[in-house]
C-alpha cells in the first residue's frame, strides 16, 4: 500500500510538470495584456477559489495560517513572471530549473541524505535543462538575475512544503498559499499601477486587458495553480524534496512539446538530447534506492 501511494505521488508530480510546461505559453501570452502583479493576483485568486470550493469543509476547520509558504510563493512567482518580460523563454526555463541544485543544498541544513545516484541525476538534469532550452546566448543580466533569485525561492518553496505537509491538510495548505500570494500580488499590483498608470483603475481598460488575457488566466489559474500546485502539495507528502525537484524539471520537456504542438517551434537534435537526459535523471532518481540495493547485494562498494 505504501509503495502504491508513492507511485501515485510520483505520477502526480509528473502530471504537475506536464501542466506547468504547457502553462508556460499561457503565462507569456497573459503578460501581453497585464503586468506581472495583476496577472499573478488573478490567477492565484482563481486557484484559491477552485481549491476553496472543493475543500471548504477541511479549510474552515483550520485556525492557523502558514503565511511563510504564501510569501515565498509570491516572491518566486513574481520574480519569474517579471523576469519573463526581458529575457528569452530558453534562459528563463534553464535558470528556473536550477532549483534542482538549490533544493538538495537547502536539504543539507535539514539533514537530508543524498545518495550518489541522486547526485548523478541532479547533474544530468542540469545538463538536460541547458540543452533543452538552447542557452547558447545565456548572459549575465538583471532579468536573468531576477529569475535566478526566483529559483532559490522555488527551492525554499519545495523544502517548506515538505515540512508543512506534516502539519496541515493538503487542500488547506494549497488554499492558504494561493490566497496569501493573491493578496500580496493585488497589493503590489495596485501600488505599481498607481505609479505607472493612475487611470487604469478608473477606466474600462483594465477589464479589456483582463478579457484579452482571459484564456491565459483561466488555464494558468484554474489548471496550473488550482490543480497542479495542489497536486504538488499532495505528492510531496510521500516524495522527498530532491526527487520532487528532479521530476518537476520535466516541466521543460512539456514546454518543448507545447511549443512544438501549439506554436510550431522547431525541435533540434540538441533539444531532444536534453529531453532524454531529463527523463534519464527522473528514472535514476526514482529508482536510485532499488539500484543501490542491488549494487550492495553484489558488493559494488556503495
């Protein structure tokens, strides 16, 4: 039964990566009409509403709000979404995926053990991310720096979920982080627009902009946030943070598939090689325990 639950959790992470990968196109399209703060405010509000409707009975029983998770989610989402304005999709995908390195580093402070095969899987994932996102023009810039800092917040987010899933029900933890992130995004969005475009909230332009971003908001809010982020919380009850990070890196593979199917983007041999390395990293991380046990059985020195 325990093994079955873990397999279901691994599949949930795989599904989360797929949803996030296809959401990348929606996030970029939404930014054509809305600023990062308002876009995130609306999509995380939609996610909170969806989860709130399904988990109302569980949610209303809770008295304490885990503010820290929502605050970290806000910073991670804001830095990523803002950085997307000035950098390429490939750079953003690679740099964001570097949380696969930061998660085990943070795990050392929580006394999390990492075996040798998992380290190999992490290295394969980083190389795979670099290849799949075609980062030949990667350079130091403010936007790339923002996304890199965002990746560190995503690593904190993964580790904190691992800790808080032992204290709170899944739906409440998901709902509370969405609600806190949405509130902070609204507050910053209002402040930002009062400085840059005071008339936005006094005209119909805001509603027009929301309408233009409607499809992107619905997908990224209801599916990417409401379903995928909730699946992540559910899955991390059974899958440790480092393995979760490696599996979630497959987001780049599904972003590749989405770009090929929806935007007719070209897929090169280099990009396909990166995708294969990411899949290999996932398989190695999932099967590392059983592989190591076989090596020990045959006296391989592990």
